[in-house]
C-alpha cells in the first residue's frame, strides 16, 4: 500500500475521530497529519486487518500527549449555530443537545471513547479494544455501560418532563 492509498482510504475516519477528541478543526488536522506520518514511519508494523484501529490508536495517543503537554485549553462555546428557522424547534434541539453533551461528559473517558468508536467510527469491538488498550470483552462492556447510562438518563429526563 502506498502512502497515498493509506491516506485516501483512512483520512476521513482519522480526521473525524481527531475532531471529536479535540473539538478544534486545526488541532484535528494536525493530529490527523501526525498520525499518518507516524504510521508511515512505522509502516513495517502495519497489518491490513488492524490498520484502522492502529491509526485511531495513534490519533488517540497524539491527542493524549498534546493534552498532557498543553495547559491552554479553552472551554467550548455553549452557543452552537443552528440553521433551523423555527425558534421553538431550535430551543428544543439546543436543550436536547445540551442534555446529550452533558450526559456524555459525565461518562468515564474510556466508556465515552468506546461508545464514540463504536457509533461514529463503526469499529468492531476487537479494534476498539486495540485502540483503548483493553480486551475485546472490556470494550463490549464499556460500550454497553455507556449506552445503558445514556438511556437511563434520557428516561429519567422524560419522566421529569411528563
């Protein structure tokens, strides 16, 4: 596999994961670029059956290393633009998003990452385990636990608003 083939095949997945981790387009681009550089330098270790998981693990490690060495984190803006013209629908969507975001932030980091890797990246549990350096069974448990907790919070909110 050439570098171009590797990049074209996996860039969008790596970039989306990096963007989810960093919440910053510029940082995500940097992390994605660094991921491919590191992977290509170690191309003798690449195996096609675990390539996506390997790349996402590199991305996660780059993010964690950056987070450890950087103290200038900024809070995410609470104001996210929404193109919906209906103010009622916009307010409802905003409250729903805030509730989901809040519920996700309360999950343990490994559970949250496992859920994102499963739902957003469509990774099999074995690859999630490789990315997070846990067993496949532990990856299944973490995804299940995150889904169950989010569902429980949604049901609690529904009862409270009824």
